[in-house]
C-alpha cells in the first residue's frame, strides 16, 4: 500500500515533467542508438575466434562497476556537478518515487523516472571506445570491438531488467528466469530502511553476492536463479524492512538523502553483511 508521503512525491514529480517528454520516444532513441552501435561494431569484426571469450570477463567486470556506481555514486553524495546530479536523480527522486510499498509505474510518462537520460549512453559509448581502442592496440582490432559490444550490451540489459522491475506485476516478470530474480532483488532494494546498503545489482546479483551486500543467504547459483523466493532472506534485515514500510516511520525518519537509521537498524545491517559508510 502506497504511503501518503510517496503519493504526494509522485504527484509533485509528474507535474514537473516537461510536456515535451514522451516515454516511447525516449526508449526508441535509446535502444535504437544502442543496438545500432552494437551492430556497427559486429560488422567491423574480421575473423574473431578466441576474442568472443573476452565478453565473459568484460561482462563480469561490468557487473562490479554497476555495483560500484550504484553504491558509491547513486547512493553516496559526491558534491561534484555530474556526480551530484546522478545522486539527485537516483536517491532524491527515484527512491522517493518508488518504495517497496509501491514500486510500479502506471503510465508512459513515468518512463522518465525509470530510464537513464540519453547522455548516459553517449558517455558509455565514449568510455567503451577508449577501452576498446587500448585493447585493440594490445590484442588486435577484433578484441577491441568486444569492449563496446559487451559494455553497450550490458547497458541495454541493465535498462531492460530495470524496466521489468518497475512494470506492474504480470505473468512474464513472474515466470521469466533471471528477470524474476532481479525484480524481487530490486524491489527489496527499494525498501527505505536498507536502500543505501543492500542489493545494488540491476543485472545479475553477482557483485552483491561476492561483496556481502545481498539480502539473501544463498550461494551464487541460488542467487542468480532465486526468482521470487524470500525464504533465504537474512532474518536480521526483515525487521528493518518491516519497520520502514510504515507510513509514520517513513514520514519521520526518511529524508531526500535517505533514511536516518537508528543504532539497532545499523546493527541489523551489520549482522546481515557488509555496511558501506555513507
């Protein structure tokens, strides 16, 4: 059940969305540009063999970069122009708009609060070109193209999975392996009590498992194919999560910068795993 504070934030946010914004245009441009870039890189390949294997370490590295960006940039304020803007958009807006009381969208206009701005893809294309250029010099051009192919592909998967986390409940997101895992994983992350510390992955929860920031007590395979199962959720977190679903607690203890945690909340987070200082 959505709280009064969350409902009020949603109303105010939607009133400020530009009348020129259109969610379908947003995703058409984003996916169109991303897939075109990947297709162009594939077309440049000459005779790749072992180079395809580079996708695995690049993707795993990307999973940890995704975790690091989410934990240290999106949820830790860095008072630098671009980084401050990322924190503002994510912690101060996205996490006020969506909580685990209500984490779904109900209109195309709300795509604005789910998908990254187009400039993020531009930054990623430039970064992948730099890494790819260096790899090309060292390992050959086919190896170099694996960086933009994988990095842009990872971004497309990230956006797709994140979108699937915030659409209304349906048979596809319930039954589709990996997507059902990340939907439960991410909905737990949107709990106001644990959002600054737990469940930072948006593709596969590999880094969360490896770094001790998952809400589950399972092995890697169990994490990846967990689906909607909550039986392995760490007991220490359950009490914190239940506490911050309260309208009263949310109103009193949650600010735009995140929750003001009490000592017992911090103790529970510490017992459940790694706590990254804010």
